[in-house]
């Protein structure tokens, strides 16, 4: 029996490689010539790339894999890291080139079209489905067939969807969706109630099951919700009516806790990774525009501060302060120059295509200066969580960002010089802010969804929902 992997026969090595992540295969291949040659075998990379596709990291319309050469498969992996080739910046900028355009055709609403500032479209992680808020009615569309497979019918009277977010488990044909809703009383038209609902949608049958429905406290806000997110059994929603309060819901245990900004922390953003929350704060009163990044243990916080969800009463929440949360990791983020207290910030998290238990954190923070930072968070089971800063670069000084892709690209919507629209993207490998321009339809909606890995842009016009893929 061989004592070293380098002495094992090829079929044994191949069997080991298919249980490794890409980073491990590359590392082992650097140890000796024998393992290097085996690590570049087509069957190894075929298994690695198929795993990426099963985890929704590769786009659904990639070419036939079985006949692909090893270098072609490696190129597909590199694309998940850097984004589409025509998104790679040069000193003079870059020009995104569309490789495929997919259109969906929702029903025109009362002759007024489907375009509204609230009508957001989001592509599912697999790229097979689109959730579209069609005039406060949430719809799920099959991308390939251009067919409506589900329309949300609430058990609430006169309910309208305001915001939503989804999680797509890799082991089933389902979506887990968190929905922020508003209802209006039939007796008193000005009486408004707000709800958070979490549902499981069966994509084969088009039926959904309600997992949790929570009535929120009454408020004078027309829309008190912001920044919903969901992963597994945990959902988070910002309650703007409460001035920087985030509600964290565990729908399996039907328990929750709320977090509010405190002390010098005047704003919170929140993302979910397995068993943990990532929080970003900002201080609008500090002339340096300081901010901090925290890693929070969800289970520990539920044990110490969680309470059963009061589903129907609309009772006020009793948030805990950020200072009281059990923090695992803390990181300070500061622009370099003092100035005006006006700030903007963004937070995005994506699982690494190369490492099984590592997550890429992107942090945009603007004050007088704007910076785009990235961190790698390790959640390996055998070690304590840790993160390291990877990059820190100047960014475009803007005040609204969409999701930041794994590659570091993001976009914001502009109308300049009479052009119908441009998408401007930040690419951190270039140490100066770089813009890539793309002509969009003149009636393009403001909300533009960017996919986490393969650079798809999803948005609505007055008659279609459009998905763009790039070369």
C-alpha cells in the first residue's frame, strides 16, 4: 500500500480529487510532476466544473462539457473569478459586449406597461428563474420557456408586495422567498398594515407553502422595509421606520431578534453566511466617515436575545444594541480623508468558487473618498472563523450601488448626455475608478440585478423583462 499520494495509482488519485475543491487540487498539483500531470487531467476538471454548475456558480447556458479540453474548463473557472472577458478593464475603460439576450413577457398591467420604480426583477442563483414584482404582485418565470410558473396570492386582504429576496437550495427544485408586504383596510382606506412572509415555492408544481407570516408594528411609513436577504432558515429585513433596526428571523424555530445601531454606529447593513451574520456599520456623525465590519454567531445570539415570533399581534420589537451582540470578528474600515458627513455604503457576500468554506466579502464605503475593499472569510469547520483583507482600491464616488459580484464589478444607473442609459462598473484590479458603458433601452428600469458570478444583468422595461449575458 503506498505511503504517499505521489505513489498512489492514477485511479486512486482521481477518486480523491473529485472530493476536493479547486484550490486543493491546484495545491496538490504543485507538489510534484506526477501529481501535477494528474491534476490537469480532463476528467478531474470536468468533475470540478460540474460541481460549480450544480452549486449555481457557472451559468446555465455553458457549452457541452463532456468534450471540452482541460484548458477550456479552466477558462470557465477563471471566468467565475474575473467576470466576463469584456468586463476586464484597461487604462481607457472597457466596453461590455452582449453575447446573449433573453426576454420574458409578463402581462401588461392595465394597459400601463410593466414598468414602475418598484417593479424589480431578480435572476435566481441557478439562472433558470426570474422573480419579478409586477405592480406589487410577485411572479416567478421560467427563463428558458418564457412562461409564468407561479404568482403569489397572499392570504391577506388587498396585499401588495414591496420587496423580496430569495434563496435557491442546490438539493431541490425549490425557492425559499422572503416577501415584504403591505395591506390596506377595506373599511378604512388609510389604515395600512405591514407583514413579512417567508414561503417555500415548489418550482415543479407551482405551489407554495407558507413557512412564517409576521405582522410588523404599525408605522406611518409608506414602505418601512429595506435590504431583505435570506439563506437557509434565516432571513433578515431592515426596518427603516425604526431608524437602523434589522430583524433577524429563523423560520424553522419561529424565533427572532432585532438589532439596532447604537453609540457611534448610525447605519447597519447585514448579509448572511452559514450560521453567521456579517454586519457593516457607518457613522454619519464622524467626519472621517468611519465604519466597521463584524461577524456574529446567529445561534449564540438567538440563545441570548431571541424570542418566539408573535405572528399576528403587530407588537413592537425590542431590539438589542449592536454593542450587546456576541461578536466573533471585528474589522475597521475608514476612508483616508476627512470631509463632509454625507456617506454611502454597500455590502455583498459570495461563496468562493475555489474554496468550499471561504466567502468573499465586498465592502463599498464612501465619504470624501470612496473605497472598495474585499475580504476572504474562512468558515472551515475545524478552525475558528477568520478573515483577511485582500484588496483596497479607490472607487467611483456614488451614492447608490447594486450588488457587487464576486469579481468585484458593480453597477449603478445613469442617464447622461442624452444617451438612454449606461451601466458603470467598478473593477478593483485597476487602481483608478473605471467605467464601462452599455447602451440600455430608453425605458429601462432603475433596479438592475447583477448575478454573483457570471455577469448577467436583469431588468425590466415597459414591455419586457430582459436578461443580458456578456462575452
